[in-house]
């Protein structure tokens, strides 16, 4: 390269950085930077009235799995914590699976509409996606609460005599999360199906495949990238859910998100809360890295 | 420096990529384009012709070498400071502006007084016959109309040189023919130097004052259409422009001897070298077998093209040669596959070309 | 006729499930909206149509304050995030890949990847320190936090618009004697504008919707509409909440419809 060309390239790179700097600054101060502080806090001692005291300690991290016995100070496995982790993982996985089971037919349905009506169906899926999470959670609450729509209808129909107690159970949180995160599964699935050439199906049937064979051998492999993206998009926020379990779980059916909040509120154990936050971040990062590797491999295959 | 040159490229090299992956889009190209001429850069895609155009426009910098405009070194001048305008292959019309606003754009950027902008724009609209479309958005125009807006927009600031990057490639055949004539008319009327890039040999031959043939990042030959057609310097130029027969021969006093033992008349050669002899199909005459000095051959195929017929013949060693025969207005020439006859060339038709 | 024909893209039961999904998505929302017009406070039975809860919400000073605060924060966040996102999009698109580009992408998209609760906790800790040091308690913290998580939402449509833009247009402007600044002003910006508007609208909606980060960052008496509602849910639920939700819902849908129509207009051009 000549000097002038070199100068042109380095000017271009410099401009890229100058232009990106304001955004980077805002994100460093308002999002990324504070995460570093959380990491530091997870290794400090809890303060008596919240906050922290300066002094290195692994208690925060140890506290994730163990509690000190009140009487003899020995470490015992914290069953309550394990219950919360198990519930978080179980509900997040169930939500992911169930959103796929109903989201796939929905995405397929939208993708096979006429080009004219397709944007409208797509728009109908998008509206809930952009609607306030709290409002949607509250809306599902209106349906499943003791005196809600579901119980009213079932009782009017005479199918039940006493209202179903759904609200404030794991089932309520599960229903709420499926409702709230469903569009995040449908949209990437739709994107994958939309790219798919329907003539491949004709070719499949032409070669004597049955419907089930076509579904398994042709459709599922093509939908796979959408499935992976959708699963990440549903699983990650489900695992960190805070509003839905708080409103529908009634404060008892806690998930990791609520458990973290508790440490900064009544629990007054900031280091434990910080360690839990980091743990959640690590799990999510691993999920994303697996996804990125998969996506890159797909790219390389194409 | 020749004062007659509008543009001059000296030893320009443009390399893309680094190390082993480096590709030289231009490999030491020098060319002089004269004032007021219609100069065409002709070559297959990837030969470097567009890169050379972009160096003249200032969209790219050469890796080494110099670009001169009117004798001034403009190698590192940004495009907005060069009195050179471009008609883009995709037209690149501003979609948010009207036809008139597109044409006025360059004049406004030069901060010309409003009255002058207005009068020049109107003049340009008239020149390309789009007065009625002045207020339209460019997306509402047909391909041919967009093409003319692009031309008017580039001509409005009265550049010293107009660069045209395959401007006709998106048009259909009929429109392309019309625009070829239109372009030539505009060039004559405005007297502006045109540098035209194309891969279409017919376009190049019909419009240009001079043609530069490019291949693999190198300028192969520069000359008038006739020069290039009748005196190609090498095998690439001969085969890229028009159809050509190539025969391998060994030179001796008075000509070149083929593997069949026949002698072809070629001028200016040193005896005893293996060379490639080239000649055009229309320069072959078919004569009756056995005629003295003619090369014996057998007809292998006849392809009818309307105005003429291509007659494929095989020499005694199997080498294939194509002869183009103009069809008589009535009847046929009485040729048949399998027939034996002989070939003869017009004097000076066959020539030695570099490989 | 066409019903009987074998359609390759039809899979049995899929349409039924899809319609069921659409109903399941919208029935709760309509139920929520319907109860906002209910005269009864108990919310278990229908007492007749009224707009009382809207009037009540309108006259509730807390609601008014929260609404105003939500709008101020969302407006600032939309303006700031769109401005920085536009610059970043200009910086990171349409040039050769460079070292650090991935770093910039990761930082910009970070809010999409990190769970909100984690960011919320991080900001709580960070701002608590800043509050102690500077003594400043104002809305600035919320505006900064909102601006940060709105950046990727503003960035994505602007970047998409830039990537879809014909590079030769700017080359043509430069060829026609426009300086880099005038090229930006007369060609790039007008063509980019629909993307910028779309980005700003998404950022506005996202800011308006936020619960978790606001809940952790706000100082006392800094409730936004969503955090006010969250607080009310803990206590007694009245149809007033339904009325506020419905109003917010209508605003969101109006903005999204506008966004949808602008996009469609762009696609047509």
C-alpha cells in the first residue's frame, strides 16, 4: 500500500472510533462499567444495613450454595437457594419448549399467508412484543386470577364449582412467561421459514416423502437456525425474569431475579446479590457463546 | 507533457488486499487521453477499466503512479475538487430529489448564483429532452430517462472530462442503440472529453475516436477502431474484438510456413521463429481445389447467418479455420459439407501477433 | 376447490394452533381494557360501562406526576440514544472491517444480552456511590440509564437503513463537488432520516416500557408510570390500573402503527 492509501485507511478507522465514542461512553457509564463494580462487590463483606464493607471475602460466592448453621457455624447446603435455582431453570426450559411447540405452527402460519396479508399477521405478533411487559403480565393476571376471566367462564359453564387456584403458583409464572416471551420465539422462526423456498416441499412430496418425513427431513433442518435463535431469545430473559414471577408468583414463587433483588432489599446481603448477578451473567454469556459458535458454523456451511 | 492531453495516467498501479492475497487491478498502466476526444476503455469484466476510471474520478487512490488532468497532478485530490464528473453504471440518482434538483446539484455545490443554476439546469433539461419531467421524482422515470438525467447531471457543471462507467449496460438493445447515437451527439455538441468504459466491443467500435483495450490490469493496445480491428498487437486484442482465426507457423523468408507445409504471406518477420498468424474470417477467400499457392481444405460445417454464411473448413492437418462469405442476393454459393477446396487471403490480411 | 387441493405448505392443525395463539395473545389484553370501563370496583363482576376510572386516574396527582416523568425520561432517552446511535451507525457501517469493530458491536448491543436485573443491580450499586459523592439526586440517573439501554434499539434500524443505502449516491455527491459535510447534509442525512425516526420511536417505546432498571435506579418520589403501577399491584388492585394500562397500550400501538406505516412507505420507495 502506498502512504496515501495507508493514510486513507487509518483516517477511516479513526473516524469510525470518533463516531462511535459517544455511544460507547454512554454505555460504559450507564451499563457496562457498573458491571465491573458488581464483580468487585461480590468479593466484599456485607454491611450491617445493606451496602458493603471494604474487606475481601468469598462469603458472597459461597453463599450461593451454602449457609452457615446458626448454632455451630458449619456450612450446610442451602436448600432454599437450590429450590429457587431449580425453579428458575425448570420454568425457563419449560417456557422455551412450550413457546416452540405453539410458536412454530404460528410462525409457519404467518409465513404461508399471501404476501399482502403477511405483514398484518406479523404486525399482530409484534404489537404484544413491544407492549409494556408489566401490562402484559397484568393482563394475564386478569385472566387467571381467582375471580378472573378463566374461573368465571368455567364456573358459569358449570365445569367447576370452586375457582381454580392458579395465581401465585409455578403454573401461573409459567403461563405468564409463555405469554410474555412467545413473540420472541415466533419472530426468528418466521424469519427462518420466510427464507425457505416452498418448492423444496414440492420436491420432497414429489420424491414420495410422507408429511411426517417432509416435516422431519426438510422442514426441521431449515427451521433449526430460527429455533436456536428463538430459544436463546426466550431462555435468556426467562432465566433473568423479575416482573412476571413477582406479579404472578406473589413473592413466594421466587426466581433468581427476585432472589437477587431480595439481597439488595430485606436480605441486606449485597455481596451475595452481586455474586448471584455475576452467576446469572456467566450462565447467560455461556448460552450466547454457544449460540454464536453455532451461528458461525452455520454461516461457514452456507 | 503534451498540452493536447486532457487526462494522463502515468505508471499507475492499484493493488487490493495484502500479501499473497494481493491482486493488482491495475498493473503499470500509462495512457494519454486527448482533449475533446471520445476515448473508450474496452475490456472484459475485471480487467481494471473501471478501476482506472475511479482513479481519474478520485474515488480511489493509486498504489503508485500519477494521474494528471490538463497537465496538473491530481493523484491525491479528493473527487469534489476535481473538474471531472461521472455517469455511474447504476446512475446513482438522488432518490429524494426531483429531476431538476438532481441536475442542479453540482452547480449548487459549486455555489453558482441562483440565476445561473436555473438557466443551466433548463439548458441541460432541453439538451437531454426532459423538460416535461423537471418536477418528477427520479423513481418515476423509465430506465432510459434516468440515464439521461444522469448524463445531464454530470454535464451541467461543464466538467473538463466526463467519465462514463458502462452507462448503457442496464438498457435493452433498442434503447442502447438510440443512446449510443445520443451520446455521440452530446459529445460533439458539448466538445467535452468523454472517457467511456465498456465491455461491449460494438459500442466501443461505433462511438469512439480512440479505444484502449485492457486485459488483466494492463493496457494492451491504444488506437482508432480501425487500427485495433485491422492491426491487433496481440492474440488477446485480436480475439476480444471481432472473430479471428489463429494458426501456428514457422517464419521463413517471404512468409510463414504452416504445419501442413503451406506458406502464408506475412510481412516483416525474422525467419526461423514459431509465431501465431492471425486473420479475420471475412479475409478468407474460397477457391477451387488445386489452385496454385492456395491452401487445400475440406468443408466441415456451414452455418447460415442471413447476411452471410460461416464456412468451417479443416486444413490437411485437421486445424480448423472459419471463413465468412457474404450471401448472394439469390441462390446459394453451391457449397456442401465434405467438399474439398482451397483457401486464399487478401494481400496483407494475415499478420503475426504476439501471444 | 382450492380447499380440497393438496397444498404443500399446509400442515394439519397448524392453522388451528396459530389462530389459538393469536386469540390467547389478544384476549387478555382486551379483558384488561374491558375492565377499565367497568363501574364496579371489585373487578369480579361487570357493573356497567363508565369512564370513571379514567377520570380518577386523570385526577390522581401521583399518576399525573409519574406520567409526566415517564414522558420526560423517554423523550430525553430517545433523543440522546438516537443521536449517539446515529453517529455510531455512521462509524460502524460501510467501511472496511477494522480492528475493534466487534468490540464496538458487543458494547452497543450489550443491553440486549445482559439480563435486565443484572444491569439494574449494577446501576443501583454504581449510582448509590455517585449519589453519595455528588449529592445529586435528580432525574439524570434515570435518563442516563434509559439512554444506555435504548442505544441498541435506536442503532439497529438506523444501521439497517445505512446498509441498504446505495454507496454510489455519496460518491456521486462528492463527484458533483459536495464537500464531505455537504454530502452528509444534503444526501446522507435526508436518506437516513426515516431510519433515524424509526430508531427514535423504538427508543421512546422501550424507555416508556421499562420497569426493572427504573425500579432499582429511581430515588424516592421518582416513580415512572410503570413503577407506579408495579407499586399499586402490591397493594389493592383497582380498575384505575386498567385505565392507565389501556391508555399506555393505545399510545404504544399508535407509535408502532406509525412505525409500521413509515417502514412500509420506505419499502415501496
